C-alpha cells in the first residue's frame, strides 16, 4: 500500500463521485465537486458551502431559511409597544428640533399661542425637549416605569392615561403662574408615576410593595425639591398637574384587589372624562394672566 499524502479541501472538492461521473458546483459551473447541499442536494463547492448543524447548505437554502424564520422583536417592543413607540417619537422629534428651530417654535406650549386658539400645542409640547439631559432623564423614567403600567392595565388604557395626564400637566402649566413657555414629556411621565403611586398603594399589604411605594414617594419628593433649585427653569406646575391627573386616573382605573384587577369600564370612563374635562376647563376659562 502506498503512502497516504495530505489532501487540501480543494483537492477533495475536485474528486469525482463513486460512479465516475463528474459533478460541478451550481454556483461555479467550472468547479468540479463531490459536496452537495444537505437540504436541496445541489452540488456545491467549498466556496459555496455554508456549515449547518447537519452537513452543509447552499446559499439559496440559507437565504430561504432566513426569510421564513420569524423575526424576534426586542423585549420592550414586544411587551410594552406603546412605551417603545413613545420613546421613538420623542427621540425623532428631538432630532428634528436640532435640525430646525421651527419645530420647537411651532409645537411648544406657548401660553399666548394657546390662548389664540392653537390648542394642539398642549399635546405636541409633550414630545419636545430642551436639552439632551432633559430628554435623557424623561425617557429613562418612561423606560423605567412605563412598561409596568402598560402591562398592568393594557396598551390602550396606558396610552389613554398617558395622554390625558399629559394634557392635565400642560393645562395646569397654561392656567397657573408663572405662565411661561414650556415643553417636555414630564407632565405625562408624572401622570404615569401618579398611576403607579395609586397602584402600589392599593397593594401596599403585599410583600415588598410597601418598600417600592416608599421609594417612589422619595423619588417624587426629590424631584420636586430639585424643581425649585434656582437656575434650572423646571416647570413644576406641569409636573404637579400631571401627577394629580395620573393619581385620579389610577384611582378610577384600578380596584386594587389583585395584580391585574381593573375597575368597571364605567368607572374608568368616568375618571378619564373627569380629568380630561377639568383640563379643558382650565384652558377654556383663561385668561392666563400674562
């Protein structure tokens, strides 16, 4: 028996089959090969072969498999789609603000403009921010607390509470001194915190809930303390309006008799209408006193 010599992968590819018939790679017609796709049996050379758990696949089969494989969504997008969408909208509009100052000028909550009939600013101002730290803090708070409320009450209830509480914050900022132009998602986010405050309070007897409730109260107290520090220009009136609106919504939406217990639809609707109605009344009954 002769000595065995070393053989490269290209040497193996160029060998013929047992029957003596030469096969050629489907992707490289001039390259003879013994390899075949273990899925479709196409002849493939070493350059086309893609390793698979069993054998090797051709590029066509790999591409087809990728098309048919379900896309895995991010955890936040899958479990809290409204929070994910709100984060994205806020970031996109912040980028737009950096590109054009007109975005801020046309959409911010400017009391004189609202008094002149541009009521849409009470909502659009919720998606604008004054600086990188401003949007960073607000979006982090939304990311931290929003998913809990969305999962507890459902996406559409969360969206309703977010916008109604945000409107309450904007309306308070418009109706009460110091009557300055404002922007930011803080009113809506404080609304989410208000809902969570009621949600935790209703479950305070459960293990660890009392600890979380005390932490949340401490966080709110710290935030309002910071709001009064000189030079920061934080619209604490909008924060307070959103918080009170969120607490009212939480009281109306949550019975507090279980982890997923919700109030009857009539009570939920009554709470939403009440907070929305008071917010509209604050705006309609002006003047804002500038």
